[in-house]
């Protein structure tokens, strides 16, 4: 029947009565509304996107369950090699505008790849369109490849003209006159070939350096990404994966029984238990008063003896006290002491052993995917530190491409040297001393044009392949350079990417904020991009908002209640005007002055109804159970201060007008002998008045214990009353009636019956009880204020909230645009364009050798035709020719 008043806010409010209680919403708000499962899940969710930069030391590896030796090794290596790897790349200047124009020119002004992507509605359709539409487009830009085969075919048709047996097939084979102008034209054409070769050589060297620099930039970008991902970045700020694991491991260990968090919190909780006890006692006393004032046995007292008899009275004091009790309950609820207790209880609940164990379990389970992600990032990009992809490409460039470039230019240079020798002999000494034509010019020239196709074909073929192959790659680079959310919408289906619904919204947000942003100062946060949907309203709920509302807000709410309580005024509750008014109503106004006849019962009773029709005796309804009149002190509900409560003596005086008073009985309750001359109605009223006097006499003068005067019991079950509560010299409180029940301290009410006199004294004594418990609450509030507002808040902030907030604040992507631009610089503006320049230089070499071959063929014809002319005249023998 009388449940204990518990100090544990998770069980019930500090005090409650059916009509006089704390607001249910306010009571529940004291306990931070946060489940351990949600806290743990969101902690990991925040951590899983990445996040306080710094490398991992050996001690951390040894004690951290999420970081292993490979992580330590890669972390150290990437931090140590980053500066060396990126030194050259970061000093390289890239003209992005000019390079972008070169990419546009590489696709001949039409990005066929982008157009196909935009036209495709699925990845399969994209592949089909590439297969069907890309080759014709490539043919238009693959002229050097075609020309390489044309040269071979042409050479096969023309090379036979060099055979002596085919002299008859040489058209226009008559001897030629070679003027100085003609020879100057040949020399000029040779110089053009030389110039073309030099330009081609410079293009090749530039292209090779650009490609090599592109690999350095790509390698630097990979190292930057790996170092940033693992160890974090400082500018713009980004926390790394390994620091996240340090925080996760720290959080995990903080949930252990002997952790710094629990040691500090338990010490503070132990030191501040006095506020919990004080709130429990003060709330319990108010609850007990409220219960007694609402108890029907006290509101409408009835005699329990057989046969039972109604007292016909009601305790209006009990009813009128409900409002002031409700007000004082709110004052206590909003008070600093209750707020301090709520903070303490909330923290204790969140960090209970069961919740901490659940948090640890969920942290460890949820960290597994992040561990896998860490391993993938580490293994993929660390290969670049261990002689991986980029180093292998560099080896290929240094070992094969560069020597190949030199080989082709060496062969071309040999041909040019032979051409110079042929032209030199032809220009300077076309005839011998005996007047015959020199044979060296046409022989050297024949060697040049005869060998030229063997240089032209591989050079043009490889150059054509490089220029043609880099064209679609240039299109891809243009897409990478221009990527934004709008382009992603148009090409998403072609690359098999789901850009519909919320996933598409988040992906587009990441592209615009983390990859394609042109604002270099922007450091967007992943938590402000990723969102879920409210299950009820469907509104977006961003992860940062959800994390803060689920983790930080509930803990802040408890302290916010304390801040609000402190801002409302005096820390002390004892001096509160509403509490003083309640105590005044209790201590200065005896309850029997407000124990009045029940109008309904009186009017429905045949014994008492005749009084109500008499103008003199109608006052019975305002007659209290007290002998003398009482002047109300302070306001008691609707009864204002100064108002008079009529006593029984006043009614007896009225009754005397109906008859002769009996001999004095020593009390104020005296019956009368009704006059025989009274009318029938007056006589009935007189008899009713006498019955009322007898009713009052039974109510006030008999020892019948028809009221309840409950108190508390101590651990042994004996009566315990907080009115006797005192503080010992050691600071401990004696006779506070708190008993230990499980892990809680509770007040356990004990039923006690009493008569009216005892009930009046009992209720009036609540003035002293409330004074005692509120003074204790004020004392405890002042004692623990610093410990809770300062020490406990600092512990929670430093060991729980600050790590969570730092994780959330560190989940930025401001370093990604720089890395992404580095990838475009290295892959596209340096690498692709560098290889394309190499291909173009080889094509230039091919054309230069073709021109050289044509010039040498022309020189050969002019020289051989003159020699053959002398042979025809008989000036030379066949062998001489």
C-alpha cells in the first residue's frame, strides 16, 4: 500500500501524490533520455567516417586492440617518406588552364566518351556504345597509324626502282642540270628535317619529363592520401583513421571498472551522495504530506467501529493545501538541489555496469568494418611505398621508354648524317677531278631512303598509338576535371552508380563539397552531408545532429537543467516564498479550524437538514471543529489571510436562542433544552442542533483513531520521524529515516492511526519537518555544488563528450580536393599529356624521316640519272656506274 520513496530517478520521481506531484514530463527529463545502445552505435558511426592528428607510438600499438604492427610500420613509413616523395611534385608548376585546353584539343573538341555516357541509360548500354561508336571516332584521330602502313605499302611499290635492273622503269631518267638554287633547296629541306627532328627531340624530352613528373605527382597524391587517411591532416584539419582507433580504444577502456573515467566519476558520486539523500528526504516528506492530505480517511473521516458512522465532516484544509503543495513541488523540482541530484543520477545511470558492458560490446562489434577498411586502405596504398605500382611504371619508363626514345632518335640521326654526307658530296663535289659525276652522293642517298621506312613505320605506329590511345583518356580526364553533381546526374547510369533517392543526394553533396569544390578554404564535414530520415516526419536528420542529440544533448540537458535552476534565482530553497507560505499555512493554521461539515451530507441527512432551513442555525455549515474562532494566517488555498473561521462556540451561542443551556460540561460543546413554545420547524431545528453538538463531541472529544498520521520507519521497522533529524559532528545525518534497499536509499512509510487532536498536531508539525529537510537540502546543495558543476562536468567533458565532439568535428574532407587535384595534375595534365606529347614527337620524327627520305630519293634520282647518262654515253663501264 505504501511503496518506498526511491532516490533512483529511473524508478520514480522523488515524491508523488495522485493530485499533488511533479510534472511527469519534468520528472522524466531529469533522467537523460539516452539508451546505451544508441550512444555506442552513434559513437562508432561518428568514428567510422574518420577523424586530432598524430602518429601512433609503440605503446599505443601494444595496448590498442584496433592497431597492429603493420599499421605502426606503414604509419611511420608514410610520414617519413611523404616529404621526400612530395618534394619534387610540390615544386612542379602545372598550368591547369593551358593543360585543360590541350585535353580539349586532344579530343578534337568533342568529348566522345562524355557524350556516350550521357546517352547511355545503363552500364551495359555504355559498353555497347563504346564498342560500336568509339572505333570510328578513333580512326579520325589515328592518321599516323594509317600513314605508317601507307608508307610501307608505298615503299613496297617504289623500292624496286633502286634496283639496277629496273633502270628502264625510272621515269624522267634523263641527266639533270643541278643549279646552285636547286642544291640550296635540297640543303634547305635538310635543314627543315633537322629542325623537325630537334623540335621532336625537345617534345620527347618535355613529354617524358612531364610523364615522369606526373608519376611523381601521382605518387605524392597517393602518399598524401595514405598519410592523411591514417595519421590525419592539420591544414585543413582532418582526423585520421588511426587516431580514431586511439579514441575508440580509449573510450572502450574508459568503460572498464577501474578506468580513469569510472574512478573519477565514482569518487565524485561518492562525495556527492549527500545531495541524493537530501533530495530523497525532502521529496519524501513532501510526498508523505501530499499522501496524507489526499487520503480519503483524512479528507472524509469515518468511524470504523461497528456500526460504522460518518463524521459528516470534510477536511477542507487537506483540499486547499493541494495547490500550495503543487507549487512547492514545482519549486523543489526546479530547484538547484534537485537539478544537482538529477545530474548525478543521470550520469550514474548512463555509466551503470550493464550499460557500460553493452557499450563496450557494441563498440567492438561496430569497429570491425572500420578495421577492414583500414586494412584495405593501408595495403592498397602502402604498396606504393614498397616498390609498388608507380615505382614499377617509373622503372618501365627509365628502362624501356627512355632508351627507346633515344634509339629512334639515334637511328633518325644516323639517317640524317648519311643524308648530310650525301648532300655534302653532291653540293660540294658533284663531279670528280676527271669530270665524271661522283658516285658517293647517290649511293649514300640510296642508303637513306632505302632504310627510312624501317624507322618511319615503328615510329609512326607507336606515335599514332600513343596519340590515339590518349584521346579517350583525355576525354576521361576532362570528365574528372569537370565533375560536379550535375554531371554526376547525367553520367551516373552509364557507370552503374545509383544516384537516385537519398544516396544520390548524399553522393552529389560529397562530390560538390569534397571533390569538385573550387573553394580551397572550404573544409566540409561528412557529418553535415550524410543523413537519415525521421521515421515519423520523413525529414532529413543529419548525422551530426543525430549524434549530438543522442549523445551530447541528453548529458547537456541534465546540466542545462542545473544552469536553468541556477539562473532562476537563489540557490537556497528554504527562503523560497512559496515554501515559506506553505510552512506558514501548516504551522500557523490548525487543521481543525478547517474541518467543516460536508454541505451535501448535511442537506441529505434527516437528522441535520432542519438546521439548514433556519436562518440562525444555517451557520452550521461554516462551523469548524475548533472551539474558538480562528483568523487565517497567510493564504490557505482560497481562504485569504485574515479571514475568520467560525468555531463551535459561535454555533452553541446561536443554539442557545432555542432553549436553555445544559449544566456546563467543561467543554465548549453544550446542548440546550429546547423551549416548548417553539414552532414545529424551530423545534426540529433545535433538535438537529443538539444532534450536531453530540456529533462534534464524538469527533473532537473521543479517542477514536479515525485519522491516518503515517510516518517513516527505520531499518529495524521502528517509527522514524524526520522532525528529529539532526546532523552529527562528523557531518552525517542521524534519524533521517533513510534505509538501504538494494543499491538505493529509500524512505519507507509506516501506517499509523490517530485521533483528531493527534492529527492536528501531526499536520502542524510538518512545518518543522519541512524546515529540517529543506535546510539539509540547502546545506547539501552548497556542499556538492562545485563537485558536480565543476568536477563531474569536467570529467564527462574530457573523457566522453570531448572525444566524441572532436571525432565529429574532425570528420572533414577539406584535404580531399587537394589530393584530387593532385591526381588530375599527375594523371592528366602531366601523365596523359606527357605521353601524348611523346606520341606527337614520334609522329613528327616520322614525318621528318619521310621528308628526309623524299629529299634523299630526289637527290638519288638526280645523282644516279647523271651517272647513268655518262654510262649510256660510254664514259663509264657498268661496274663503274
